[in-house]
C-alpha cells in the first residue's frame, strides 16, 4: 500500500488496495469488538464506522489532500458519531 502511487496505477486497479485495506480493517476491528460486551449488531456498526473513517483518511492521504484541518474534521466526525452511537439503541 505504501508503494502504490495513485498517479501511476491504472484506473481500474486503483480501488483494489483500498478495498483490501477496508476489508482487513473491518475484520480486525470486528474481531476486537467481539471481545467487548457490545451487542453484535452495534459492534458491526461501530466497526463499519471506524473502518470508513480510517479509509477516508487513507484515501485523502494517498492523493496528498489530507491536511491538519481534514484530520481535525475526521476526528470531530468520529467523536460525533461515537456520541450518537452511545445514545443509539441498536
């Protein structure tokens, strides 16, 4: 993933590393959250949210568009979604 240059990679192959990273991240966070007392449905939702935020950060970094402002926005988004999900009865 670190050696992938998005400008040199053919367009049809560009999403493959991000899909693999997303799937791997989802399964790892899902496995970690299964060890917690969260209900299974809520654990899957938390895992999906964390994966999507991490993946969005990686995509922005790969096209050299991730700035400190974007990082703070992603962090605020994570905090907001976490607060909302604590209130959510799933």
